[in-house]
């Protein structure tokens, strides 16, 4: 555990080359959050279009098919465009890394999507944002070292900003809320283990195997739940109102974002990466305002301001004490 923890939380030393890598990494992860912000809309569009299927087959089966389709699309795109991705399918070590990252993603995405069908967006955003806190907590537990005060301050600001950007969440604990907390825990674990695995393995190869693991796992989950027994239970992903959101989720939310994440997150402290990822609800709120899906309120400025301040503080003051 000591070796895992140490390699998990320590980014490369900060020299001139490291600073350049950090800047590129921060810009890349901000791009990731901008696309992830749109995935919320795509998921809601797909789930809304599939309400008849949810009533017929149940939300768990429908979510399983959607996750399988999303990551199958991402895996196919990787396979077509990257020779390293094709080579990775024959390397047992890449499958070991892919099994860890893919398993964590599978649980995270499935619980998030099922929970999103049960609770309102503000509560989902708040509970999902707890992955920032969980990333810090798990990192402290694994390393037995407390991160710098600046990083912890950034965690507090990012969690508050992400959770309250659409106003104070009105929590009434139930199944959907519990699932979303589970989702936050597994997203935190994914951030931490991405740091370790992508420093030891080729990011393109492990991205390919992790996509395959999620797709296969989602198919297996659907079958275990008694679904996927007929062609109709799989073919609804190509229906009007579903195909475009699923393609966007697969190509944008999975292929583009997770490949970029695996290539660049390793240059940052995992807690700082989690704080950057917390920008996702800012983008989601902006897109929602543009599509008249979200009503304007002063909380958008409060939450967005807290997130922005948290990231600025962390970036300005962590160079010297980042490895404390």
C-alpha cells in the first residue's frame, strides 16, 4: 500500500519542463470539463427519450445498455485511430490497468446515471461534487500524509462551488442520493488510480482496455439483470432522440475526454486534478442557460466564483508546497 500510495499522489518534480507540462495538463483538463459539462445534457436527453423503455424494462437495464453502447463506441474509435490501442489488446499488463480503471468507471457511471433518473439535477451535482472531498480523504488515508493547506482550501471551495452553483440542494435521503454518493466515491478512486497507472503504462493502451472493460461489464450487468434478451432491448440506442446523444457521449464524453485525462492528469497532483474537474457543473450550468434548461440565479455567480477562486488559489500557491 505504501508504494501504491506514494506513486499515486506525487507528480513529476517541478522543473522548467515540468512547469510546461503542468500548464498543458491544466488546459487539457479544463477542456475535459467543458465537454463533460455537456454530457449531463446528453444523458438527460437520452433518458428522457427512453422513458417508455424505462417503464417497460426498468431503469437499470436501460442504463446498462446506454453505458455499454457509449463505451463500445469509444473503444471502436480508439481501435480504428491508434495502433497502440490495437497492440494493447494483446498485452496482459494493459488489461490489468484497464480492469482497474474500467471497473471503477463502470460502477461510477452506472450509479450516476441510475441516480440521475431518481433525483433532481441540483442534488445530483452537489453529491457528485463530493468526489473532490473523497479524493482528498482517500489520498490522506493511503499516504498517511496531510496535503498542503492550500490544496485543502481548494477542496472546500471547489466542493461548495460545484454543489451550490444551482442553489442550495434540498436533500431528502433516498435510493438516488445514496447511489450518487457511491458514484462520487468511485470517481475519486478513478482519479487516484489514474495517477498511478498512467505513470506506469502507456496511456493510449490502458485507455483502450479500460473502454473495453466498461463495455463488456455493462453488457454483463444488463444480462445479469435479465435484460438484453431481445434485439429490441439493444436496438433502442439507434432510435430518434437517442442515437445522437449516445454518439456524443461515446465520442465526446468517453473517447475524447478520457483519453485526454489519461494522457495529462499524471502531471498534476490528484487533488488538484479533482478540483479542476469540479468545473464540470459550471459548464453544465452555462449550457443549460443557453438551452433554457436552467433558470438564472445569483447562486451561479456564487458557485462559479468559488470554483474559479479555488482553482486560482491552488495554481498560484501550490508550486512550492505541493509535495508536502
